[in-house]
C-alpha cells in the first residue's frame, strides 16, 4: 500500500527562499543586539551626563561661600544662597539639552528629586589646617625666608658661640669660686693650726720671744739652775753643821749626866746645870728657794708637755681639715680643666662663618675660652701645698719631743743637782726655743694668728688668684641692678590695667577654645614663655637666654623642611591676626608706674588702656601663648623679647669686654653689658615698635618679627588651631563647627528607553546596570561630593 506524504514536507524540505529566511533571522538577531547596545550606550551617556551635572551642582553650591570669612581670613565655608536651590537649578539645567527645537533628542532626561548634604565643617582642625596650608603654600616660605630666616641666620654662628661660651664660663665661674672657697678654707685651717700652737701656752713657758715670760719658764729654770745647785750645796753644808752641833751637844749632855749622876750636886758646881754649847753660825737657809725652784721646774716641764700634746692634737685636726680642703680644690681644678677640654672639642664655632662681622665675633668669643685655660692651676701647685701642710704638721709634732727632752733634762737635773747637768738642761731649753722659734716665724707669726712667712706666702698666692674679684663683683652688682630694672618693667607690663569687659572677652574666647579642643578630641598643654626667668641670678639668666636664642636661631636653618606645616600656620597667624602695638605701652607703663593701674582689673571703664588690652588687639600673642588674662600674653611676649635681646647683646658684650683681660671679669662685664643694652632695646621697641638686630647689623626687627620667631617654638599644632578657631568665632560671631566646607549632592534622575525595556529590565536585575527600569524609563540615583 502506497503511503501518502505530508503536504508541508515538500515546503519544509524545499530549498527555495532559504536565504531570505536566514537573512530575516540574522537581521532580527542583529536588531535585537543593536537595540540593546543602543539603549546601553544611551544609559552610559546618561549616567555620565548625570554625574557631571550633579558634580557641577555641588561645585556651584560651594561657589556660594561666606565673603566675610574669605576677605578677613582667606578661608572658605558655605554661605549666601541656599545650597539646595543652587544645586537643583544647576542640575536641572545641565540635564536638559541646549536646543530642543531641532534634531533628534537622544536623551530625554528628567530629575525627580535632588538634595544636598553638608560634610566636614571648618571647625575640624584637619579641615582648617588644610585650608590654611593651601592659603599659605606660596606666601609663607617666601616671606619667612626673606624677612626672618636670612636676617637671623646671619647672627646664628655668633649666637651659638656666645651661648656655648656663656654656658662654659658660667660653669667655669662656679667651679672657680668653689675652688677658691676650698683654698680659703684650707688657708683658714692652716692658720687655725698655727694659732693652736701659739695659743697652747708653750710660748709663755719657753718663753718666746726671749725675755718675754715670767719666772716659771724653761729659760728661767735653765738660768737658775746654777743658783739651785749652790743652794742645794749650801743647804747641805748648813744641815751638816747643824747636825754636828746637835751631835756635840748630845755628847756633852751624856758626859754631864755620867759625871753628875743625872742630877744636881751641891758640892760640885759643875753639876748644877747641864752644859750648853752655843749654836754655831749656820748661815742662811735655802730650803724655801730650793723648794720653789723645784716646784717651778717641775710645773714648767709638765706644762710644756701638756701644752705640746694639746697643740699637737688641735694642730693635727686642723691640718687634716686643710688637706681635705686642698683635695676638694684640686678636684674642682681638675673639673675645670676637663670642662675646658670638652668645651674646646665641642665648640660651636664655624670657621667658614668668619667672613662677616658676626663670624669674626664668633672667633673672638672662641678665644675667650682659650684664655680661660689660664685659670686652671697646675697639679704641682696643689702638690706643693700638700707638702707645705705636711711640713707644718711635722714641725708642730716636733715640738712635743722637744718638750719631752726638756722634761727629762729637768727631772735629771733635779734628781742629781750638779753643775754638770746645767749644760744638758740649757741645751734642751735652747733646742725647744729654736724649734718653737722656727715654727712661729714660718707659721704662727708675731701675732700668733698664723701670719708666719710660709702662711703669708700661701695667703698671697691664693689672693693673687682672686685678684680680679673686686672688679668682677662690681660688674655683678651692676648686672643685678639692671636685672631688677628689667623685672620691674615686665612686672609693670603684667600689671597693666584692664576693665571687666576685657576680662569677659578672654573668658568667652577661653570657652570657644576649649569647645574647639573638645570637638577635635585634643588636649591642651600650657604654652608658657621663656625658660630664662628674671628671678635667676643675672649670669644664670644671661646664660639661659643665650642658650634659648641660639637654639631658636639654629632652628631657622631647618624649619622650612622639618616644620613646614607649623611654619605655614605660624605665618598665617602673623599675617591674618592683629598684634599689640608696642607704642601703646608708652602711656600704659607710665600710668602703671604712677599707681593708677592694677593687675586684677576693675579700673576706669573709659581708660584707653582698657580697650587696648582687649583680645582683639593681641590676637597673635594669644595664639602664641594662650594665656587667658588681658595682660598675660603681652607680658610673656616682652619677657621673651628681652631674653632674645639679652642673648644678642651678650654676644656683643663678650667681644666688647675682652679688654678687661681676666676671663671671668670679661664674662661678668659682658653680662652687665647685655642687660644694660637689652633694657635700652626694650625702650626703643616701646617707642618705635622695632629694634636693630645688633650693633654690627643695622637691620630693623619689628615687634611682629619677634612674634613670628617665637611662634616656631611655642604651642602644639592642636592648641594653635583651637586658638585660631576661637578668635575667628569671636571676631565674626560664627560657629565654625556649623559652617560646612564640603557638600554631597544626590539626585534621582531618569531617561527614556527606545527599545526593549523588558530586556533592559532583565539586565538591570542582573546587576549589569546601576539603576532600575520602571515603565519604559531607566531610573538612577547619582551622588557626588566636593570641598573647598
């Protein structure tokens, strides 16, 4: 059975028209692909247009800045027309094509909503600092280099050398004075040792000088010994005759008794009474003289031994104390030598700087330290002194055996009275006399107070070391007088009168300052002034002032590289804020000195000084020191200026006063010179508002220049930024924490789709597109931000 074929199979299997079908399929696929690509390209162009429009809207909104803030402080913050209004207007205009009448509209855009959000505010230190750095990035380094760095760097080598010399000379002076005190102490002990021998009583018992004593002396014992021997012999003969007479009398009595039977007999007249032999002429008795001589000799010998022992004990203690003082002086002397060696090795000198006046000054100042080496004594000087003390001690100790020799000779002479003992006794006395005479002439002296030849020579040697003390002390008195005058001047400035309004202004600024720190989570630290306090001794003050000034001027060499941000901030403060006018002090200081002002405020409200001490007239000083008292910042500034002027004048003084020769006198005279001329500089500053840099460099340095210099070394960056913010808020009445410096714009925009919205919706759902497709339109939210 023949199967029937499907009628459509022929059509299906037919090859007629296959190319057309193929082309139709390819065309449809291409159309689909091109449609997707066209809309995809339109969406990309739309998003780019939207981003550009939103960014333009944000920038346009930022173009409305606060004019007052910019004109006065060079800072940008939002102000003027509402930012949302500007943003919407600019974005709407940017999204529309310029010509809507002609041609094909490739993008039919629409903005359904838009808003602007503020970002960081000017109250943030990072924002404030960034704007300040941008403002000063060209001006600050040029101005600072030309107006400060190049000027002060000229004297930097001389100041460094002066600071080094002042520090060395001050320490050298202390060691020198300590050494001299120890030497004077040694001399006092040496004299006390000599006086101990003189006051022991030996001189009276010898006696010394010859013939000055009384009867109970060693010399009297020796000279009277011949008489003593004669007395002893005469007394012995007398006693022998007396004994013979008594024997004869007793013998005759026994004979009488034997002849007469022991009684009287009438028949024999010879027995009537015992016979009597008349006593012979015995001569004078010397028993009292002998006893007196022996007592005197024994007491003299015992007294000499006791005096010698007492003198030796006191003498040894005094000499030991003198040795300790000499050792201490030698130690000070060695420290002086070590310090000068170290100072020579670590000198601040720069030979290359000798081309100008200050370089030559640095060389001359260096030579002062070289001259100071003559203040150091050789070690042999102290060895000679130690030997001298040892010889003196031995001489005093030798008096005791000499006294013992006399005691032994006297005991021997008394035990065996004989003229042969006289020579030994006289020799002992002569040896004792000569020993004491030698000690007295060399040490005790005629007055017994230690004015002997050896001690007098030592006293002269020590006095020669102090030969320049009177001149040095005179300069030190002058320095103290000038230091007192400077302290009085600064006290007058610190006590300038102010009214309650000025105090309230500072209190308001303080609160704004603390609020700024709190906003930025920063802490405050006291800024303070110079470490060179006028309460110090004048030499110490000058030394500290020179050290600080040398460090400050040395900082100028590297400040541009190492402290760029600090420098820009400092220069901004000095250029944009008010500083106190020095000429204002002419009346205020005289007013204070006449007793019309006080340090606690409350003076007459109409006083001109009250207005001058408002915070608005001393903004730079407040940024510098941050003292919340009307006169405190000004006093601190003038205190530091005086310290800098003292340092510069000390550099000059060390050169000008070299004519005095003695290194310590040169230093004392230089200190007096520096304080005197620094006071003159302060007077000039108050009357003219400027000073000359130095005697050798006639460059005007203004009060503002000094403040710019001090800004380098005072206050942390956070504190300075907080003070800047507080002052801006005080002057403008703004709250910087509410003034935005950046904006973020957000706009909801859409564009129509030409082809296949479903396909585009599917692509958007897959994350290929950022926005979404709603009702044939592609919608997207675009955000952009910008800042000043």
